[in-house]
C-alpha cells in the first residue's frame, strides 16, 4: 500500500525529527509551514519541498498534517486553517503535544478530518536529526479510531512503538515524562554545582558524572525500579548520610534541603525493596526530616 504524503506545520525540533524519520521510511513530505521564515526555509530546503508562513496552503496539499508548534498555538493553528477552508474530508491531522488531547484539533474534525495526538517520548537537543532518530522511541497516542490506527502504522514504520493514553490522562503522562527528562537535568546540575565547589570545571564535572549516570541507566534497564537503587540510604549507612547532610549544610541551605527531600523519597523505594529493618528506616527518616539534625559519628 502506498504511504500517504505529509506536511509539517511548525519547523522546530520535533517537526524536524518527524520529517526526517518519515521520509527515511518512505513517506513523502509535501511542504513545511512556520511562523519563522528562516525555520521553515531551513527544513523545507533540506527536503527540497515548498515552504510558507501560511499554514493553510501547506495543509491543503497533504494527506497527513502534523502540527508541531508550541502547545499554546496548536488550537489556534487548527482553527486558522479551518476558517480558511484548509482541511479536507478524510485528511489525517495530528499534533505532537504530550499534555494536550486530540480534541484540541476539533476545528479540523468539524471539517471532516480524522484527528489524533502523537507524542514522541523523547527529548530533542537539536534539529540535526538522523533518519533513525525515532527508532526505538515510544509514542503516546490518542484520537479517532482511524487516526490511531494510522499513527500506529507510522510509528512502526519509523522503528518505534506506541501506547494509548486516555485523553483525560495525558497531563499525568506528560508530568511523568517531565520528571524523567527535565528533572534529571536539574539533578545533574545540582551534582555538577557541588563538584565545581571542589575546583572542577562544569564541563569536567559533567563528563566525570556521565559513566555514573550511564551505570544507573543500565541498572534501570536490567533491574527496573526500585531494584536499580544503590547508595548509602538503601544500605542503611546512617553515618554517611549524616556526614552528607553536615557537608551540604556548610555549603548552602538549598543543597541540604534538596538532599533531604530526595532522601525521603528514596526511603519510600527502600521500603519496597525491604532491605532495611523498621528501626533503620525510622532512624533514616528522622535524620532526613527537616527538623532532624542527625549526628555524624566517625
């Protein structure tokens, strides 16, 4: 069966990744639209297709349209195209937001299009994507039955996998994605900042931490949570935890609070593992609580 043509509206990192991956596996890109002429031209010229700052003329030319703009513009773009008669009956229209449901595209559905949400569970650092950049990536899907079926086919063609998210649960799904991706950067930044206080440059500190991070990811792959957990809390090493708290308190109050909060969450996982006795858990909990000083006995 011939693969449908597609257009990209929103020439950012996600739009670039979808265009690159779909073209690699035999889908035909018909055009690119973006509010930024430079972004539209850069992506379109790479594939030798037309571009425009007007999404209407680009949307009309494709069987499948991906709106990959910032979330706050998705509904407006769909509405703008609808007002100008830009949607075709039987057309497939997707947005790539993690948090918004498919019915954000209701304006397209009213003109006979099938609508869906297709969010890659991946972070994109640049627009320089390779053809297999979405291989192995999971996509969160919802929408009309026909749109969901085509989405699954496209994801499979790109070498990815997909799962359905109920429309009313997409925000929860997106919160989970943010915790895993965005907050990981915050964690590493805090560790880098502490190493900088020892005289390491930010670059060297980051590089030094990468093998540790990779080892943790490998443990997650092989063991899952909570069994991938390591460190003094899971071992019940109260003296080391107390020493950490004292050292952090001498640096700045925020680092100590940050450590305490994460430590208390770590204890919840330790309870699931069952590696500590109740008395050890209580000792750790008191030590990590904001009002507990914790004594370090060398």
